[in-house]
């Protein structure tokens, strides 16, 4: 488990340089975005925030044209809108369309509109002029004029024209250019002109307020500010404010700012922002994310010739086999012996609209400890803390039934993959790989099959008891099992 902390240390080294975080992590994640690619920093900045993603884990396809549906999804994510799939008012946007939720939200806000006769044309490519209007409506003037929209973006250093002086309003926009314009709209550090003014003084009204590199909790914190801290406000992106403190620029949540000096003897009652509601879904629309820890050069814990990375991958694949025989969808952060950064595991879960996240691990402590334990995170960074704790309880109970090892309990754990997620998330420690008794269970293929079934059943128990999904009951019968007692 010690590898979980390396990411925070690595990020901190670069955050101290004052660079947008994407510059710290830009590498060969996408084979078609090299270190010298013109839009590299902006693309990786959006990917880090879960606002954009590649067409695969290794390709971004920067020259591909952007459709109206894709643009709606990226704008919706940037604004922090609820992207849950839903029925729409358009004949050609089904409830199952990946951007249906974002399209409905943007239409309600007057940012995007459809065509006559009830059509949206989600697959129609977007022109540079249309892009300018959408970005202005999302972040600026709200204009319907292409001339005004393009002029505003160029004045702000968000968009550039062509060498001949034209903007190319009718030309189709590609993914690289859309990423550049969107990143610059969000974070003024990327802009080619320094036109933003920090003209309003505001005050922090809580302690330990995270100061982030971007406008959502995917982005890392550059520091924390306490009650009464003075900040200089420039603009908002959704519910996040772009502010300056002692010359450093970044984002804080607007729920924790006020325009008057807070009274230390009478602090305001702060209601944390509500998480986006989890709307009812059909089982076949729900995605379970399985996250086998470590991989490749990161073996994780070791003991008696076994490596954690190998054992948890084997269990993860076995869990997947149970899910693929059910209506529930399942996706794994890794299915081979590869290394996946912690941030990329979280981004993968969000990008795939995960409903639940289960990270699978084995423990070690110099052979001096043994037993099974499960972790959840409780704080505003993952707003589904109650749900996460319930999920952890059901997983822990099933794992104990399967292996009957020492019960080390359900615990709070400050681990990145459950802390930075935006869905119910739990991290399971099957046993101690360096303990002789626990290792015998971990080493046995039949025991690993028992553990896989336990994780599957624990997930069903959570869905049945906590989310009151009676439609999972037939899934128990298919594996000769029944629901557990209610535990939350």
C-alpha cells in the first residue's frame, strides 16, 4: 500500500513550480500527443480533470472533427453539470446516448439549442464559429453573434485566427483546437493575452479550503486556506471561482466564499455542495469499476514468492467473470500487467460513468499482521461518503464469509482512488500476503475464486439493501446464493 502515497509526493514537486498540473504529467500517455505537440498542455489539462478523454487509452486523435454531442459533453463536464443519462426532448437523442444528460442541462441553460422538428443532430460536426458562440454562452457574453463571439475570444487570448487574419468561422473544428479553446476558457494561465482582472475581494468562510489547479475535485490541491483568508476574484467556472492569493492563481469552490468579512464569533453555517443525484438506472446501464492495484514496475506488497499485483489482477478478472454473466456492465482499470497512475484510475472510472468503484489489494506488514479489512473515504472530496461506507460494509462481510480470516474491520482510509472519486468507492485488502496463514489463501486459485465471488456478492448486497434494487435478486440465484442481512 505504500505506493499509494508516491503520487501525492510526485504531484507536490511539480505543483510548487506554479505550472498548470498538466505540464507536470504530460508524457506519452497518448501516442499521438508528443512532448512537442502544440496542444499538449491543454489536452492533458482537460484529461486530468475528466473533461476530455482519448478515443482509447493510448490515442487522443487530435485531428478528428468534433461533433455537437461531443462538444456538449465536454462543456457540461467543464461546468460541473449533472451528466446522468436521461430522456431528452429531441427525437434523435436517446436516453442511452452518452451525452443525453449534458445536452438537456445545456439546453435548459440556453447554452445550446436544437433544430426544427425536434432534432438535435448530435453527430453533426461543429464549426469554429459555432464553437465560439457555445464557449461565450458557457463562460462569457452569451452572444448569438458569431462576430462578437470570435472577437471576444481573440481579445481574451482564448482563440487565434488564421495567418491571413480570418477566423475561419465556417471551418470544422478539430479535437486539438477545441481542447485549446476550452482549456484557455477555463484556466487563464493558458491564454495568450493577460486580460483577466482580479477586481473583487472575497473572503474564505471555512477552514482547510482546497486551492486547486482546476474547477473540480479531480484537480490536485496546491494548498489550503482558512477562515478569513482574503482572495481576489476574477471569474467563475460553474460553481468554482478563479482567484488569486498572494500572486498564486487557482480555483476554490464558491460555496466557501463570501463578499463580506466573516465574523469569527458567528461563522456562517455552510452546507456542503450536494452531489449530483444518482438517478434510477436499468441494471444494464450501470457500470461497475474494478481496480486491481499496482502493476508492471510497481509490484505492491510481496511475500513468500507472491506479488500483490499478480494476485489482485487474478481476483479482479475472476470478479469480472461474474459480472459479465449478469446484466450489469463491468470495466477494469487494468486487465494486464501494466502500471496505471492513480489519477488515471479515477479518471477511467469517471470517463466510463462508473456507478460503483471497487479497488482490490493485498496487505503487508513485516509478517506481523493478518486479516481482512475494507476502507472508505468520508469527506467532501468524494461526496458519496455514506454510500461508500455502506458498500465497504457489505464487501467486508462477504470477504469474511469467504475466507474466515481475522476481521480487521471497515475503516476510514485516505487513499487517492477512493478519496478523489465521484461515486461510491471502497478499497478492499483481502489479507496479508507476507503472513503465512493469509498467504495460503491468497496463493490458492480456489480461494481466489471464493474471494472473487464474495466481492461480486458484496456488490449485489449493496445494490439490494442500500439502493433498494430488487431487480438484483435473480442474480443471487444464478450463482446459488442469497442476499445478506441488512448491514448499513
